[in-house]
């Protein structure tokens, strides 16, 4: 088979399989078997075994089930509920204050979990009924929950960054450090948008009434803030501090995080054996889903790259003659389009083998380039038709919130994600300064 035939055939097969509704892992793995057998015969199965064993034997990936388990325990601990209740009163006097509180809590919760589903579902259950009760615009409320919830996949500790670090052969700690400021930039953009929108259209996000604000005294609010903020900060410092302080590897830090989350669950009085069992089962399900996609995608990439498909894509992109930044824009557009149909794991496994050599030849810093891809992949959770955050929220939103409300509510926020990408591209120090300062 010619490399051109492999490149076109495998991507066409990928699109056909996805549009027919088949799971991504089996589409990728099936195409690898078909094209590998046609091209190399039975010997392709030895390559598949080696790639599968490589994933099984990868110590870095042990962090994935530990971080997922940590998120499952936190979901039971009641941390998010206390945080949201506190922030609701703290930002209540401001127009759009509850929506701002959603973003702030999502940012802090994201720094504790790294799981999109947990953040969006938790904030959807906690905040949507409250915002609708106070007369918030349904689209603004939906967009704030979806956008805030996706921050967990960018702000460390993030399982997406763990997978990216493994595939790009860079330090997990460097990616964690490099993603902190971009995550905070996105959070700041969301807060600024909500504040400005509600300043122009006060009816979109009314402030709490004076009676409700007086229901909690300043002293009570102070102690509520301490009680709700200290435990998450201990968890964040325990995980990230141990990594950046050189005390633990990311995998060991994930174990530290899981232990602290367990202690927090007990301390909050939310521990039950049934809850622990459910956390273990959910962790096993999510980890299995991630790993089976990684196996299928690794086999797909092995056949694609081994047959010369990567060289075809590279020559095609360079042949467009768009220069360094034009080529970068094309790669980001490809990520955006793929994000409308494929989840982040598939995109990473498909695009990294293709884009990283191109980025290297163009002279981009690898850590900077990977983090910009992570920022761009934020879009994939909000862009229809298959934005995961949109479906998570629809599953828990009150009946009066329609799918259209959620889709249109998310629209301005994924434009803000692209603005955030522009900021980190124009000022690369937003990524590299912390990455080079905290991790040598």
C-alpha cells in the first residue's frame, strides 16, 4: 500500500466508523487490524502486542486511576457543596455573582479533581436550581456551568495532561506547571464576561436581595470561607506541592491526593462503605474506558506512522506554504474540528504523532506547544454536536433548561477559550515561566 492510500483510507474509515456510532476505541483498533494485516500480514499483531504491553507497563499512567479515585471520593465528601454555599454569599452582592461563584468553585474544584464529568455534574446539580430560582438567564447559567466544569481537564492535576506528557515524552510536572496560568486566564475571562454581561443586562444575573445577604453575618461568612477553602487548599498543596517541591513523582502525588481525599471524606462525615465501593467501581469503569481507547489509538498510530502516513500529512501541511504561524493555525483548526466529533483521548493519540514532529521542525518549544493544544482542546467539551460537557449538564439540568439553551449558552464561552489561546500564544511566558521556574 502506498503511504497516501493508508493516510486517506484510515482517516476516511475513522470518519465512517464514528458517524455510524461505533465506539472510538474499536474503530481505531479495527482500522489498525484491517490496514495492518493488508500491509504487513500477520506480523502486524506482534506490533500490536508490543504497543499494548507498553501501555500496560507504563508507570506514569498509574496516576490516572489514582486521580480518578481522588475525584470520586471528593464528589462524596461535600467539599463542592460547602464551597458553593460560601461563594454564593461572598459574590452575592455582585450582579451575576452566583454565576461568578460557579466559575470560582469550578476552578478550585478542578484543581482537586481533573475530571470533567464530576465538575459539570456536581455544579449543575448545585447551582442550576439556585440560579433559575433567582431569575438568571438560562443560557448564561448553562454556559457558566459547562465552561467552569471543563477547567478541571486543564488545571492540574489533570488526567489529560498526564496522557499528554506520556505521549509527548515530557515531564508531567512541567506540563502541570505550564497549564496553571492558562487555566487561570480562562477562569478570569469567564468571570469578566459574566460580570460585563450582567452589568449591561442586569436581568440576566440579578444580585442576591438585601435580606438574603443579611442572613449571613460577616463573621459567619469569614468562618464559612475558612471551613470551605482550607480542605481543598490542603489537597491542592498536597498534590501539586509534592510534585513541584521534588518530593514525589506525579504518580506518587496522585496517591497522596487519593489519601487526602479519603481523609476529607471521613472528616466531613460522608464516608460509607457503599460510597467507597461505588467510588472503586466508577474508577474502574472510567480507567478501563481511558485505557482501551489508548490501546486502540496506539495500534492505529503504529500502523499509520509505520506505513508512512505521518510523512504524507507532514509534507501536505508544509506543502501549503503557510509559514510557521500559518501552519500552527492550521493545526489548531484541525484540533477544533476533530473536537466536534472525537473525545480528547482520541485526538491526542491521533494528532500527537503527526503534530509534534511538525512543531519540532518549526522550532516550537515542546512544553509550550503541548499546553496550547490542551487549551485548544477545551473547545472540544463545549462544541456541538458531541460536546461532552453539554450532555453532562443536560442530564442533570432542570426540565425547563432545553438542549438549545445549553448549546447557545456555551457558545460565547468557547469563543473565550479561543481568546485565551491567543493570549498564551502572544505571550508564551504565560506557559513557560512557571514551567521553567517550578520544574528544572
